[in-house]
């Protein structure tokens, strides 16, 4: 496969909408969010953290202090593939997980 074919293959691959969690196992701090391409966003977070360029400076500082082994990246729940309104489904899932986890404001990234 050449570079052009690889790019097209990536673009054609299905994305997974869902709710994800980044958790610092040392401090208990968490980042809970949703995305139309949750796995892609998790990969972006990991890439930015590894290269010291994460947009969330507090999360980046914690990564620098505790290192990669202190963090867990989890796709908590996926939107059903047949869901018509993905945005609304993501909002509902995120709200459900916020209630389940009850992350205190002082423990959020």
C-alpha cells in the first residue's frame, strides 16, 4: 500500500462515537468527555501528552510529574452504530457517566 492508499483507508475506516475517561491513578483526577471519534480523540490526547503539547496545561503538568504509567485511558461507552442523532446520544451518555462517576470539581482536569 502506498501513502495515498493508507490515507484513504484511514478516512474510510468507521469511527466510534462515545464517552471516554482519562484518569490519573496517583491523584484521582479525571477528564471525562465525549467525542464523535472517541478513539481518535484518545489517541490525540496521548500523542499531545507524550510530546508535551497538551492543550490542557494542568493535565500536561500532571503527566510530566507522574509519567505515563500513572494514567489510564478508557473508552467507557460507545454510541450504538444505528443511532440517528449522534450528538444528542453523546450528550445523554456523557450526562449518564457524569452521574455515575460523580467526579468532584476539584478532581477534574
